[in-house]
């Protein structure tokens, strides 16, 4: 008879792995759905339809304010100056180069401010925003959210970057900005921050594992909703069984 596997069970089975790898392994099924999704495959092949990408980009842009606020609160909650400095650098990139990309892409896709400012949010988009906002008060929770979001984007972008370059700049540049060495270094840093939580008590680690998995689910369901908004309603986190 199958039973639910706790994160403590998984850690006991994989004691040599660092915490960031244990969390990814615990959420492996949903992680794999996020980093090898049909949406990202089509994006990398330069065959994603413009209306689908426009729908995705509008919803993704709705996260910018929430993500900026999350990073700002995480800077405030960081335990020392070194992590504050790293996070401040990421915040600067979000509010400059990445924001500029969105505006250029919207113009190329013939979208105006009426289309991308205050759009109607898909339930998955709403769930991502709610999850991020709920994580703002805790440094550990915020780092978990950031780690899943940025690590998964690095991972799928690395896979797609191996393909021939596409002709539409808004597709190709979305891959390019997520495989920059600076971005990869930031993800390595996030994973190291996650590893620093390894001495937390069991209840905290179970909470972080649940949050990690929830973010993985939301990532792949967001891609699914971008392909077909009717395919996903309210996201539910599956439980790991053993």
C-alpha cells in the first residue's frame, strides 16, 4: 500500500545530496514538467505562435511588480550585507534590462498598454502572485520561491539555447537573457542559500519542500495555461508517494 513520502523520508534516502538537490529530487516529476514543457520546446524551435507567446508574456509581466516587491523584502530580511548586495544586483536587472525587453517585445507583438497593464489574471497567475506575496515575510520562503523560478528558467533555457537560433528576437532574447553567465551565477548563489537552510528543524524543512514543489507545479501549469487557458483551472499540488 502506497503512503505519502515526507521530505524527511527523501532526505534519509539521499543523505549525500545538498539540500537544493534534495528539494529538486523530491519534486522531480513536477520539476521535469516545468523544464521540458511543450511550450518551451516550441519556443526554442521558433515555432511558437505569436498569439500564444503574447498571452504568456502579458501574464508573465503581471508578475513583475510582485517579483520586485518580493526581492525588495528579501533584501530587507537578508541576514547580512553580502546577500543583500547580490539580491540588489538582481533587483537592478529586473527593473532595467528585463523590463526593457518586455516593452520591446510588446511593441513587436503590436500590444499596447491597454493589453499588458492590469490584465485579467489567469487562476495560475493569481496563484503564483499569491504564493510569492505569502512568502515575502520569511527569508527562507522567499529564497525558495526565487530559486525555483530562476533555476527552472535557467534549466529550460539552457536546453533551448542548444538549438539553432530563431528569427524572432522576442523569442530568442527570452532564451538569451536566461543563459547569461551573470544569471547562471545568481542561480548558483540561490542554490547555495538554499543549502544554508539545511540545519533548520524538520517542520521548517517540510514546509520548504512543500513550497518548492508548489512552485514547480505552478511553473509547468503556467506554461500549460499559456498554450491553452482552458486546460488548467485551479492548481493543486500532488503529493509524493512511496
